[in-house]
């Protein structure tokens, strides 16, 4: 579990903190979505999880490892893989397999261990046929899978993703989300997912709403999206499926209240209940 306690963080030369008094637990194996407007603190919070940024006050504990402790920071970073909005910014090596192996080589692992982990990660992400390709020449969806393969090879426990689908078309967005769901269910990885596309938050087990660096609400997707007026006040619009269900419920069909997935909506329509 990642434990965030009284976390406050201010960037150098900024008068106002980017994060203020954040208290949050990220549970093993859960999918946690971070939503909020631009400047709400989503990206800053993600970078706190693996010690890329360190608290000005408070603590971040990754499986008990304190990111502010220089002797524990390296271990904490191995547990939390950070995937950026643009994976091109993360690629280092000239080929896919070398890029996936890079972090393992830095750990000084035996060559056979590195080879086995890389092979397993490439296979899981369906990248075996791309192993010799330069990462920068791949499609957007393939690039994200390479970044995820690197995290899998490192045996990370947590995936922290900063708007990973914002540069992708809807079809590729769906493919990335399905891949993450597979990793959560197959490997038991915890996923912390920052997004401005609120429909993507429906994939999460829990949603955190940030505003001006503070947690202002948290709950299940159904709980968060059950209050469209409050969301509108925060500059957040209901996902289309929730908006449709809310309109049907407002027309007198109260059983549609709280529906947040297409499957739920379809079931209600087919059953007529």
C-alpha cells in the first residue's frame, strides 16, 4: 500500500503550494483514477509516488519505504513505475528490447534474469515482433505498450500513469485501457491513473477529485458521477454514458440513476426494469 500523510508540496519560486495536506491510501491491486481541471495537482501527485518529487511537508510511504529517506528512495522507485503522457520522453535505447532491458541492467541483474524478464514483458504486451524496432518509429499505442513492458520487467507493484491516452484516438485509448485492466487482474498491479477524459475514470475502482492541490471528493465512479451539478461547479462534465443515464432517470425511470457503464445501461434497457 502507498500511504500519503499530510502531504504538502510547493515548487521552487512558487508562493502557493501545488499540493496541500493530502491524505490518501492507495491499496494493493486497486485502480485509482485522479481527475480534476488543469492545475489541480494530478501530475504533481503522481510524481510524488515514486520520489521524482519529494514532499515539502508530510510523508509518502511506498510499502513502508519513505521516499524522503535517501536510503529507501531507490527501493521505493523500483516499486512505482511512472508512465508519462508522451512515452517518447522515456525512451533511451535504440530498440524496443534494449529499452525494456535498460532499467534491469541498471539494477545489475544477471544477463539470464534480464533476458527472461524482457521476454516475458514483451510477450505479455504482444511486442515480440517489435523487439528490434526503434521505439520512436512505433505507433502511439505500441509506444505506450513499450513503456508498460518496461514497468512489468522491473516487477513494479504500482503503475502511475499521467494522461497516457491523451495523444491517442478513441480506438487506441480503448486498447490501452483494456491492457491496463488485464495487468490489474492478471498481475495484481495497482494502477494510479490521472486523466482529463472523465469517461476513462469509469474503469477505476475509486475516483479522487482534486482541486487546487486538495482532495475535494473521493468515492466509487457511481458515487462521484451521481452528482452532475457538483461536477459542473468544478468544471467537470459527466461522461456520455452517465449523462444519458441521468437524462433517462430524470424522465421518470429512477432505476437508471447511478448507471455508469454501457453494460449496466444495456441490462436496464433490455430488462425494462
